C-alpha cells in the first residue's frame, strides 16, 4: 500500500476497519454476529435517548441489518458473562476480560478524590454502601436511596447514595451486574468480575499501549488525536510514546492522506498493519451519533466532511437539523442526515427532517429511502411519514411514496411544512 493515500482511499480503509466492507449476514443474526462486530468496535457506547432507538442497539443494525434487540439484551445487558460497563469512552460496554486495562483510569479517579476529598462522597456513606451491597447483593440506586440515612448531599443533582455508587464504580470497587429497564444494577466488583480477571495487573503504560493499538485496529487509519479520543485517553504524551513504539515494531505505519490538514499543515496519519484498502465500499447505513465512525467531531469533519453536532441540548427554535439526527452512510460517503422518531402509538416512523451533506450525490436518495424502510421494519413500525423540513426531504419522499414501498402497509404522504 502506498505511503500516500487519497481522501477516498482513507475513507475506505476506515470503513473497512469498522466492518462496512462486509456484506450483511443472510442468515438470522445470532450471538456470534454481535461478538464479531463488537470485536471490531472494541467498545460500545451506551446512551439513554430513546426517540428512535437507544444508541447501543444501532451499530449492530448499521452493520448487520435487522436483528432482534432482545438478543442484544441477552448478550450485553441481562448477563455479565462476556461484557460489563465502564467509562472506556463515555459509559460503554467492554469485554469483561478488559477490566484490568482500565485500572489506570480507576486509579486516576481515586487520586482526584484524594486530592480534593470534600468534593466526593463522605467516607461514612461509602462504607455504608459497601456494606449494603455485600449483604444484599446487586441493587438499584433507588433501593439504596430509600434506605439511606436521612442526611443527604448532592452531586450533579444525585442523592448521596447514588453519588457513592457512581464513585465506587469509577474506582473499580463496584461493577454493573445488569439493568432493569434502563436502570443499572450495582454490585461489588468481586460479585461480577471473575477473580482471575480482577487480580490481573496491567501497568499503566502497557494498558495505554494496548488501547492505542486497539484504537488503531478499529480505526484502520487515524491521527494521534483520533487514537487518543477512541478510548478518551487524556495523557497525550503516553499516547505519543505508544504510537512510536508500535511504529518501531511495525504495528503502525506513518502515511500521508491528501487533504488531511490542521491549521493549513498536513497531519500524520497512522495505519494499522491489519488495515485493508477495499476497492469499493457497497454499504448503506443509518449511524447513531455515538458510532465510532462519527463520534469524534474532528475526525468526522476530516474524513467525511461531516460537521456534526448533536442538537439534543439545543433549544428547539435554534435547531438546524433536528433533535436527534442520524448521519447516513452510502458507499464510502456520509451523504445526508435524517432526524427519526418512532411514534409507537400510531406505529409510524417519522422522518422529521432530512438534509444533504457535501458528499451527497444524485441517486443517493434511493439508498437512503431503503435504509429508512429497513429501520421501520426493524422497529416493527408499519408506517412512514416524512415532513418537508430539510433540503433532502423532497428527494427522499419520492422513493418512500412509490410502489417500491410495498413492504410497509401504508406510507403517509409527505407533509409540506409552511
């Protein structure tokens, strides 16, 4: 592979590393498909927003197609045999055996408390929470709150018991043993993580080096900033050391990508030794805002010309694209974004807005419409409606209202906003 790549070649390398050069399975999706995809992702971000689908269900739909969400619950949420939650990017699922890799982050959280103990839970509360979990087993925070001592504090608006649970989770004394609905069940780590895993010691530099290599493998091609962001490693000096060690060993190779610049100067890209450059990417997919393909804003802009900002926290009258717009991948380009909402009462997938991106091309609307239809069927919704908000709405509405939508029992006519 050349030491200089075009921007399109770099996109294909990046998408292949994330599994988008593979055909979606023809067979029914089974646990092995989820494990295989998770092996390429390395980490799966969790998010509570459920306007269309919670974020952690989306990467598997994007790569594998329609599957039973209950399968993900069985594999990831309701048992901790294979995966457990930790702050490996934001709140994420990680393989259970990776728990020791995060000891350095747990130690950092503990060091912050030691440096400023007044801003963290009272030691008496921590002791009480530990004792409750030891005696009663896994508990929801509400169960502890109801039995907590009446003297309450606050931390991010949470009560003292919740504060203590979150702190103990961050420092590795507590783990998440599952969820009820979307509410976490907290348990002592010794009740969740096997002793053989808990007792394994991975020094800080070795852990960061391993995580940087995994980030490089999952990214295919990336800058040092991309690699640091994948697992939110703030120690940039340690990341730089890891990059150069991996380069010396032949695991990473420095390449130039035409158009990858910062401040008018070319930035070095690092390609993993396992990376491949496909001749083409044939995928089409709706992406969650928290998909590794787009979750780092600098990388999304550099690789896909996607200037993405989630607008959940933007007042409605100031939103440009919509509450929870999803980037749309067609082949090797992010071509549009669509704001989807599942109206369960009317069994309707609402396309609340649709916008073209700079890399959108004539003809992409057919692929976008097809993915919207698959999304509706995946969510068990019988209807689709599309508003007139956005410069791509009319183009996408045409294939959605054609006879090709026979897979759905009814498609609402496009609502043209005034």
